[in-house]
């Protein structure tokens, strides 16, 4: 049971910004020579405003991802130590996607803390506890007081991505 929440994005805007002025952006494997192609657009799906990440993930040329990403603080580091995890409201094309978090302790762009989630064609709320995050290509422990960036990612295999995000929050468990 959730006792408190902190809104990061409730899709009240019709552009790529959040109500707090943060900016979503598209990032693809093209930054490292890959050939995946994606789009990030404001949308409306089943009567809900949302952001839509769509495109084709290709593993050719050492690629394999497209993502919608957001820096969580203008000053670079966001302290989420008072929270237990990330809550997302998503819909999509019956595929599995990832949540990636990057912290100030990571040095290389491929390092992150990850959790997978599956979507359906209907809106669903998914809670991803920080404790469920798996370190990827790092031995450093996850520190929720040093988060820099959050990404929702289509990754790792050839497929057509179609992921919609209607709400993003931090949550605290009732204890």
C-alpha cells in the first residue's frame, strides 16, 4: 500500500516538459553508432494525455535501444532517499520495457540500475521498488539520494516499440 507520492510528471503539458519544468528527451543507440530509430511525442491514448515512445529497435551495428529520458534535477542530483520507488502509469504494445536509473556514482554511459516491466494495451499502474533495481555493468550499490536521470527504455532485441507514459511519480510504502 502506498502512503505518499511525489509527482514528477502527470502529463499536464502538451509538450515534452513536466509541470516542474523538466524536459523529456529522446535518446537512441545512434550516440554509439547503432541504427535504432525512435520518436518521442505528446499523445492522447484511451482519453489520457501521455508521452509516446515509438520506433524500431535494431541490434545491428552494436545497437539495441531507444529511450525517453529525463534529468530529475536542474542541479544534477536528485535526492529520493525519502521514497521507496518509482510508480508509472503506462500502456503499450504487449512488450517488455525497462526502467533505468543513473546516479552520480556511475562513470560510464552504459552503467545503470534496471528493472523490467511488461505493458498491455490498457493503462496500468506499475510500482518499481528501488530494492528491485539490478545494477548493470557496475559493482556500486544504488544510492537513491544521488539520482541524476531516469529512462524508460526499449532495449536488447529487435522489435517495434510503442510505449505510452501517462504518469510518473515517486512513492512511499505505508509502514
